[in-house]
């Protein structure tokens, strides 16, 4: 039972983060470079083509666990704090 609740919590947090990144991408003050990096992160996560194929045990998924968060982090670095605060507040209201 506890595992099910924990899974729901992870799914809920993931969907909130996706909503946040959508708001950030739509915000007019978000720099183009940030939109590019967020788009690259989404494209890489959804793409069937990887740097290291997923069928290679452990290492195949490790590149996904490193590259996607790295691209998101780079995108967030360029976004003004005001935009991040606005989008977090808007995401929490919905």
C-alpha cells in the first residue's frame, strides 16, 4: 500500500514539473536559449535514438538519467528568477 502511494506521489510530482516547464516555455520573458535546451531535453527523452542504446544493461539508461537533467539544468540557469517564481506560483494554483 505504501509503495502505491509513493508511486502516485512520484507521478504527481512529475506531472507538476512538466506543467511548470510548459509554463516556462510559454512565458514571454523566457530566453530563446532556455527554450532550445528544454526542447532538446524533451526531444532526447522521447526520441528512440540514444547516444548509448537502452538494450545495453545499466549504461543504456544511465545516459538518459544524466543528459536530460543536465539539459534542463542548463535551461534553468538562463531563465530570470522572476519568471521561475511566476511560473511556480501559476503551476501551484492549477
